[in-house]
């Protein structure tokens, strides 16, 4: 039930000799005409001075080009910072430094070895060597680890494929960088420059050793997969180097290029970013919409996640990453369609001097599935999935997801599961729907009295008219706000669904009717052009949802009591569905399908309740009986009467 509008202070005028306030009405009419003319002039000036489509296109191309150049520059700088290129003195320069008598007898290979020693110190034997890829795998993951750099250069999820049908890779072997950096004396070293000797300890475990000139000093990297899961455990040990390496200088850097995996790249980007969690704070994240965002971590951090639409690469440390020097960043451009987003993390391990230098870390390489993330036991790790804030997230976690997971056990089509889920939620909300419908019926039953009040106070003081209406409600025992409360209670469910369906990985690549992927839009017609704010395709589920919203609004309007002075409500019946048509055309077809079902069930509920369960004649008889029985005025009604008396006294003066 919509609340009754009251006139603002100062709206009342003083009639002369009991005649209507014609002058005020004329002034209102002139004011409206004046405002309309001003608006027309502003709109005309804006259209006249607006740049042409060619100018807009040229400006956009220039902006995209500049943004692309800036992004490529920063990406190159990040890769250069992560991977230290060998800075080896030229052999010719070394030869020139030798005495003339020895120059001809100097061995060139020896000079090269000397240059490597100067650059890499005792690690110079590990600078060269064979490059091969060692595979480790379990039921969920297949990891290809390169012996050059000791990095996982291929990360494949076995249970998933891209929308194009290709193997789903979280790490592309040809892009990005992955390295540990540390200082050995005054030498700045990186594992990216070293070759490792592999030792396979099983199908899911491998050790990689970077040797030095001293057999008691070496770098050992261990990778181990869970027997069945999505965690890759990593451990870096600097054996025999505890007194030569400053642990505070150790850090890990990963620059990862997210791959386009879904049907619609813009939608994938809108839900991709970097999430992180301090030990003493809630999880936080970088902007999902800005083309570039970064943050220097301000405290000890439990985990950092490169989140894509439905998959995540996360770094987890039980001891925490240091807040001194650690940073994260994410970037993308419209023109760069080869990648989703580019992720960057620089994480320090501040452990102080210790008997051993050991840096354990876990890498989560898996889906953004709510129960999977929750079962990891990592604090707020499930909040990588944005289910909404406050009560909206609560609705999803404790109502929608449990019902959805229960239905999923029966291995039904997801279109059928959404149908049953919609019916279940509508049944849960049935008491509120019933209360709202009965309240509307009671308001409709007072239509004859409302028409009489409108006719009596047509040209009278608006406050008097409002007072008469409230007096009628009081005598009849009708609360005009009783129908609004149930509607407000249902809003969290509507918004919770808006968050749930686009983030539900269960709907990914699941077909239903004409939709080939319920997690993305359903296109029945690809347009040869792009409509601003709409797109280049036509989604049928969205069209049906908009049409059903119009039908539901028209029927609902008939159930609501008519109120004068609110012509904008008729406009909203059409404007809101049109806005949703544009807004949701590229959204999850599962979401549009749910709203379509919710509208159809609501229409069915109103029809059944009106024709079989609500006797409006009986309701009116009860209200008429109530009006014959005197009722005590409420405090609010008493205050309204007092206000009326004050207004009347002011007029007499």
C-alpha cells in the first residue's frame, strides 16, 4: 500500500470570501509552463552542442589507445621487476681488462664463468641447464612445473572447460611471471633465472633443487597437491644459507594474465578482481570496474585471491604475508580481448632471523563454489563470492543456497531446479502475500467513501481532505501501511536472487530450453549493430520477464485502491520493465528466468485469492459495521487535528 502524500509546509492559501484559490492555481500552472520551457531550452542546447558520433568515436579510439599503451608499459615494467635478466659483463670487456701478455691465452669460457660468478655468486652453476616440464596431478588438477624458474607454468582444472570447449587453464605458460626474490649478500637473485633439478616423489609431489658451488648450500622448492582437492602446497627452503640471506628481503611475486573463459567477456570482467583478507579485518577487494586499481597492504594478510568470474587463484599463508612492502594490483582495457584482467601480487615474508629459512604457502586453484570455499576452513574465504551485503547475503547463505543445494541432489535439470526453488520461496512468502492482498481488498472496499471525500474536498484545503481520509481509515479500522510492510519484507529475497544467480557456478554452461548457458545471457537474435545500454543481441528470457512484469503491474494496479494526484504510477508500470529490459539483457538468463517465474506465480496467486478466497462483500460489511462503532483517535490522529486547528487560527489572523 502506498503511503498517502501530505502537502509541504506553506502550501496552504487563504480563500477570499470562501472562493477557491484561483490565483494560486494559476501561479502553479504558470510555474509549470516556465519550468517546462527552461527544461526544453536546456535539452535543446545540450543536443545542439553535443559532439557528433564521429567525434565521439575518434575520442574513444584515442582514449583506448592511450590506455592500452599505458597498460602495456606498466605490464612490461612489472615483468621486468619480477624477472631479473642476467646482468653479465661482456666477454670483450673482460678481455680488454687483461694484460696484453695474457690476453691471447685467456679462455673465453672461463671469462663467461667469471661473469656469471660476479652476477650470481655461488648460484652460478644453476644459471644454465636443461628445461623440461614436470607434471603432477590429482583428481581435480594437473600442474605442469617448469625446471627453468621452478614455476607452475600450466594450471589446468580437469572438471571444467572454457565456453569455447578448450581446456580450462588458470595459468597460461606463455604469459606472466612467477618468482621468489631474495638478496644473497649484495646480489639480487630471482628463482626465475635459475634452473632446477627435479625429483618426483609421487604423482602429486615434486622437489626441485637449485645447486650452488657448495653441496651443503642449495635452494629447494617443493610442490605437493592434495590427494583430492584444489590446493597446491608450496615450500621454499634456503638450505645452508641462513646466515647469508636476509629473510626480510624475501618476497614472492606473481603476475598472472586471466584467460577469457566464459561466453561474455565484459560480464566476466565485471565480476573479476583481487580479494584479500587481513587477519584483524573483514575481507576487502579492489575495484571490479576501474581499468586500473592497486593497494599497498597495510597489515598482516591471511590470503590474497586473483578472482575471476567462476574461478580463483589464491595465495594463503597461515603465518601471514607482511604488511611492509606487500602490494596488489589489477588492470584491464576494453581493447585487450586476449585476456580478462591482469593480476599482480608482491608478497613479503617477514620472519626475522631463524635457524632455517622456510617459506610455506598454499595455493588455491579452483572454482568459486560456495560450499567448496567454505569447507577450506580459511577465514571468510567463501566471501570471494559476492552474495550481497548484510541481510541480502544472509538470505543467500541461510535460505537460498540450502534450498538450491537440496534440490541439486536429485540431479534434475537446472531449469526445473529454478522452477521448484521459485515455488518453494513463494510458498514461504505466502503469509506475507496473503496479508498484503487482504489489506488491498480492505482499502478497495472503502472506494465509495473515498470517492465521496474526493468530491467533497475537490477544491478545498488539501490538509482537510487528508484529515478526512485518515478519519475514514480510523473509523473503518484500516491501516494504510499494513500492505507496505509485507512488500518491504520480500525485497531482500528479490535482491538476494539478483546476487545469487550470476555468481552460481552450478549454472555455468548448463542449457535449458533455448538458453545454452544459464549463467550468461540467452541470445535468440544477434544484431548487426550495438544498441547503447542494451547490447548487440536479444535475450528472450529478458523479454518475457519484462512482459510479465507489465502484466503483473497492470493486474496489481487493479487490486490497489485508486488515489488521485499520482499519475506517475501509470508511467512507472511501463518505465520500470523497459529499464529492466535494458539493464538485464546481458545478465544471467537464469536470473531473468527466475523473475519470469516469480511474476507468473504472483499473477496466479492474485487470481486464485481474488476469485476463491477473498469475499470483498463480506469485508465491506465488516468495515461498514466498524464505521458505526466509535473508535478512539490515535496519538498521530490527535496531532493531525491539532495541526489543522493551528492552520485555521493562522488564517483568521
